[in-house]
C-alpha cells in the first residue's frame, strides 16, 4: 500500500515514515473517533490505519457508539466549539460522559499510544490505562462558546498532547500542542489521475461545454462560501473575457439554511446559460475530480473556513486557486506563487482576469501549487507528523535524530 | 592515499509546536518577543525559508508586519535583520526588539491585526534523518543534488549555518575535494534572495560547470 505513494509523495517523507516505523515497530497505536464513514476524519483513517500496519505498527481504529441523544449533544458541542451560540446543560454533559464510560467498557483502551479524534470521545481520557494519549482537534476552535470550551478543556488538559490543524486554533492548555494540517490522499478517487475520456464523460453528463475557460467553485451552498460573490465576480469578468462558471456542491442536509442559499444562488444566476449550478449527491468524488481537472481556474471564495482542503485538491491537479483569506486557505495559497488571496468580489474579479489573460501565469502557478501540496498536504506527511508527535512524547527532545 | 570522506545527504523536517502566545498588535508583539522561548525566535527567523513563502520578506516578523499590520516600513526594517549575523539567539532577539522599539518611537499607534490574523508564536521539534544517499565525487554529488528533496537542500544549506556557521555543501567541497573555487561560488549564493529550489539550481549549475571543466581538462 505504501508503495502506491512512491513517485508521488516526497522521497524524504517515505524514508522518514520507514525510520519512525522501525523505531515504533510492534507498538500499539489506537485511533478513536465517532464515525466509521462520512467526513474527512473517517476518510483519512480508512487510508492511514493500513499504512501504519504496513510500517510494522499495531494500529487499530475504534468507533464510539451512542444513542440519538448523545449525537444531538455532540452536534451541539461541535457547533458551540465552532462559535455557534449553544447551551449545553449539566445533564447533557453527564450523558456525554456516561456514553463515553459505556464505550470505555466495550473498547480495549490498552495501547502504547491513543489518538482521540475531536470532542465526541474526549472524555475517554478518564478511563486511560497506560500509554501516551493525544487529543486531535480537527475543527475550528478559534472563537468557541467559552463555557462549552472550558468544560471540554477539563478533559483535554489531561492528555499528554493536543494537535490542531492551524496555529490560530491552538489555545494555551498547559500541554504540548502541535500544529498538524490535514491532508489529501493523492491516490483516492477524488485525487487520482484521470484520462481525458473520463473527464469528458463528466462534462458531457452535466452538459458543460469545454470550448471556453471554466471557473469552478466546489463547496456546499452556504453563505460562508459566498457563492453570490463568486457570481458577481464572474459577471465583472464577463465584460472583458468570455468564460463559464460552474458552482458545484453537495446539498447541505444538516444545514437548514442550505436550501434557502441554493434558491438565492439560482435566482441570482437567473437565466445565464453560462452559469452551471450542479447539485452533487454525497460521494461524488469522481465527478469532483473531473470538474477540478477540467477547470481553468479554481475559486474558493470563503468568508469563513475550517481548513478548506478543496484548495489543496485543486492545486494537486495543477490548477491556480483564488481563495478568500479565511481559515486554513492562507496556509495553502502562497499569495503570488501558487495563486492569489482575495478580500473582496472586486479582488476576485481582478485576479480571474489576470489569469485569463496570462496562460503562462496559470501554468506556472499551477505547477508551483502542485509542488506545494506535494511537500505539505499529502497524507504521507500527516502520518509522518502523527508518528513524530508520538516519538517526541517518548523522548521529549527538540532535536531528534532518526 | 587518504580516502575521500563521502558527502552524506540528510534531511530535516519540523513539527510545529504552539507556544500558546499570540500578538494582536505591535506592542503585544514586542512584549511577547521579549519573553518567548529562544526556540520560537529561532523558528520565526532561521526556519522561515522552509515554508516556501514569497521572497518579499526574510522572517515571520517582517511577513506579519507587512501582510497583517500593513506597516511596510517596519517590515522592511525587520527583513533587513540577518539572523546569521548574530552569535546567539539572545542577540538576535535584542536586535528584533530594537527595530520594533525604533518604529514605535516614530509611530506610537500602529494598527491592530484583523481577528484571526494575529501573530502566533510557535516553536519546532526537528527530526533529522539520513536519506541513504552518499556522494564520493563531484559527478555523484551533481546527480544527487538534482534529485534530493527540498528538505535536504534546506538542511545542508540553511540549517548547517546554525550548526557550523557555513553551509555543508561548500564545506565538503573545500575540505574533502579541495575545490576551493566552486566552494566559494556556493558561499556566494545569498540565502535571503532565493527559494530553496533556486538554491538547488544555483548549486547544480556551479557543480556542473566544474565537472565540465574537469572533463575538458582530461580531454573528454
């Protein structure tokens, strides 16, 4: 399995993975999250656990179980941690703890290292047997509801280390805190190489013409992704350059506003035949891959963003990306080198025109972007970093020679 | 005849560790820079080039002053601070503080960074490992330099200066191969004016020219 990445991931990362594998050989590494399928965490774990096993590490992945109330509570906690006003009562916290207690009785928590993903299973630390315990926070905790965050911190402070995706999500917790950005899997269905035939099939099915430059934004129909702003920018560009706009997104079933936003977008696009609004069902990875490969320029004009991995997905396909300076987007777009960061509709329109009038720039920034992703945002780097954190906790030295 | 010591290519990668400290404006930056760990100062200056950033700045402090505070003159002053010119981190820290103090004297009320755009003080855990590639002569070195990862170029060209005061490449070329001229050429590459890939290109071109000269000298 790891051989799939040779020739794709940096050689140095693969060598380091082998070395860390040798150092940690035979030790047990337990991952626990709250869902087996769906969502970025499960996606990465599905790929990561077999790679860890291949490296000689006794890796296991367990999923906590809970009733409907538990998941209602954890959804509220999740929203509150991301800044939505939510009230978690003492009774709800107790239920959160009790369900984790039941899971602790069911799951074998005995391991040399335990990585707990996100807030749902965080109380499991109370039932620690031994080993290094690391809390991995995948969500944006830069502006949490204070009371909820403080309550969660009671658990998180008991871990040996915490891991956040972006530096601004970290908080002074009194434990070692590491910054490990998320990653994309270059051999997955969403990112693998595709033949022109495969790409054309998708375009034909959605009746998207390939005769003009294509601007693409892939995202949920959510106000924070500013789809209306993208259409406004496209209209500004259209006065100077002929192009088409594709807005592709999954329906946001857990977001009551999703339907309203989609309606607004459709109304705003009116009857422009060059605007294509695609409502993709979940698991449309192949179509997303094809659209990203067919695009001339990829846009991610988010006003608020967790990490925004669609930026890395597009850059991996050699596309220059114009993104809003939100969440993890500035980590991925090196302004002026792999794309542009913009702060307004006008800024977006200007950068699109710059690209459309400069194919050499499109190619150069696209190539830079692919290299930037290769060096920083592939799954092999993320596994390398997790193992490095574990190895660091065993040695506690700032300089480690492997 | 004394055997030539081969050049062993190594790489280093950094794991970012948060200090939990952040600054929203220049006064806070000054305050925190005065007390933060030496490792954090090291990370935000010496390790700037590992991040593949635009070469408008030479360290994270200058980058933040320019991009987030939009204090252009300050970012120019900070970019002019050469970390390799100082004997230790404390002297470097003092120089950064002097530059900030000088600016605050003239412009006592600089703007605040936008929320989310604060300066976050980080440190690193550095992991080094050999790449399993050794070069015994110039020709082998030439091939290796073309294909090793950027993390290896960084380790031998930038990180080495902290360890040895000079880059590993020119040191080996001079000490082991007695190639003073090409060593001097590599030392002449300004570490602040190039990306890691450009550094690779300059080193490659320098070595390639030397190999060509050697071959011509023996009539090949």
